C-alpha cells in the first residue's frame, strides 16, 4: 500500500476507536510510527499500537506485525508493507544518525539532513499549510504546538535542528513592535520564549549537536543582550557554541544573510563552519519560461509601488520596489512577499513587471523542482519566505556529520 493510503486507513480506524484524540494528533502519531517504527512515538499509547497491529493482521500482514511487536529499535521502514513512491523525499534506509526537526516549516532542514543520511525521529510545526506541504514531501505529519509537548516524550536523537521563529528579532518585526509599543525579543511572550522550548529539550535529551538558524539581527538585538543570553544558556548546558553570519548568494541567487549556530557537546571538538566565499549568482538562472499573465502586477499596484518608492527614497527609509536586476541575486524573499511582490519584481519589457512564481521562490531557497507545492500560492509564498536556503544548511550539515563520525 502507498504511504497516503496506509496512513488514511490507520488514522480513520484510530479516530473511530479513540474519538477523544484530535485528528491532527492521530495523523502525527500514525505517520511518525510509519516512518520510524520504534517504541518511542510521542503520545502513541500501547492500546493504539495494539489496535493498529490488529489492523495489519486483519489485512494479512501477520509476519510484519509480529516482527513489529518483538523488535523495537531497528529501522523497519524498508520491511513495512509501505510503498513510499507517492513521497518524493523518503526516509533513508540505512541511517547514519538521527535528528529532530523543530519549527519544521516545510522541511528545509529535513531536506539537507536526510540527504546526509539522517533519519528524522520527530518533527513539530503548528501551521496547517506547512504541515500539509511537509507531509506531501516527506510522508510525515509534524506534531503541533511544541509548548504542549513534553521533552520526555521526544525520542533520543543525535542532532536537534531548529530555525526558531524570527519575527521577534528581525528588523521589520522589531520596528513594527516598537511602533505598536509592544515588547519584543524574549520579552515577547508568545514567540521570543520559544528558544526556551529548545533549551528544555536539549537539557533533557542531550543531543550531540544543536543546529539553529535565525535572522542576522539576532546577534545585535537589544545591544547584543539577547544573543549573549542564548549563548550563555547553551554553554551552561555543556555545549560549545559557534555561529556565523552567512550570505546565501554564492549558492542560490538570493541575498539572504542569516545567523547559523552550531552547538556541540563536549568531546566533539573539530567542528568548523565551511567557507561560503564566491561570486553571487544571477536571478535569471532560476526563472521559469512562459509564466502565466496572472503573475503580472496590476497598473494600480505598480503605480502604488513607484509612488511609495519615491517617497521612501526622499525620506531615506523603508523598502523600495524596483524591478530586479536579472544578473544579480534577488532581494531576500520574506513571508510577506506574496502580498505585493515588492522585494523582487521581474522586468517584462514594456509590460508591468511580474511577481516571482512559487516555484521560482522554491528555487531561490534551493528546493529541487520535484518538491511538491500542494497549497494555494499565497500560502506557498509565505512558507518559502519563512524557510531556509537549503544549500547553506547542506554545506554546514556535511561538516556536522563529519564531526559526528569522528567521535
Ligand atoms: C522561521 S520558520 C522555520 C521554517 C523552517 N526552517 C523551514 O525550513 O521551512 C518558524 C516556524 O515555526 C512555526 N512555529 C511557531 N511557533 C510554533 C509553535 N509554538 N509550535 C510549533 N511550531 C511553531 C511557524 O509556523 C513557522 O513555520
């Protein structure tokens, strides 16, 4: 049976038998179980497992289910009656290490870590369109709000990956919050504190490495206080903390400078960041041909952009909206790009410029073309804007995995 069919059957049956459990939670349990087949699937109770195994039995898969009962840890996905051919980025069959994917978004970290031979044993993400995209590509529904998930229920892992929410630290986020007179950074209770969810998981699970990503402004936020709290907190858990501000433009044609943090436990002492020197790539290398006219912006929008640009230039503030230079990288693609496209408008001769397509945004972040985009375009823009530049993550991940193998 294909992944989507087997997941649907198990989910429907568990929902019927355990009606008090939320559907999203059941989907997360079932898909994590199908991916990992180990004892430690968060929230999946013994009776739920028994029920699922009975279902396997009744569909004539006695040998598989009895193996599942007897053995627990080894990776089973290659022996399960699941055909993963509806899933483009399948679980690896001979994992070299394990990792978890927190604030998983659409799985930018997972793409790289799986490619390096890693097996994902837990993911968490609360946005429903992100979950939908994640499942379509990886065959796993992430668990929801990380604040409600006990660190004890998370499986052991070698690497903790987290591109934690950056709005409280980004320049745009801070100025919006300042003007609204609300708190930001750690003082912003809803989002800034999510770093401490990473900390409580690290404290309990002691991964060998934590690989974190955030906006570059994290380093200077609140006169450097926020970053030094992050650093000290991680060091107090027994990790060596290193970070680097890296521009993605030699690897993808996008100006995107982010702060990457790699925290290694005592014993691993040879991790160094790779080199990211190189000429910036040209936007034209990722453009699609014959783009639908619905991506061309309206006269009203284009005139509005030009008016605001002139005003901002005179004041020396704010974003400006110009047509992109196709021989240079695009500006940073952010979550709001889909609203009006001002970060990157593609010139079209005499016609009004056009927006990038979601596929072009995916390419700007290094997602391969067989990455499935199952959502409407407004969501897709937001999800790609929030994601990571995959080739940057991959290059750092190679050094992390190299260090893990040496120790
Ligand atoms: C900066 S994005 C990370 C994107 C991800 N690295 C990727 O490659 O797509 C942060 C993500 O955290 C998610 N998030 C925010 N608060 C959360 C929470 N309490 N529990 C789970 N996910 C959360 C957001 O929905 C968002 O997708």
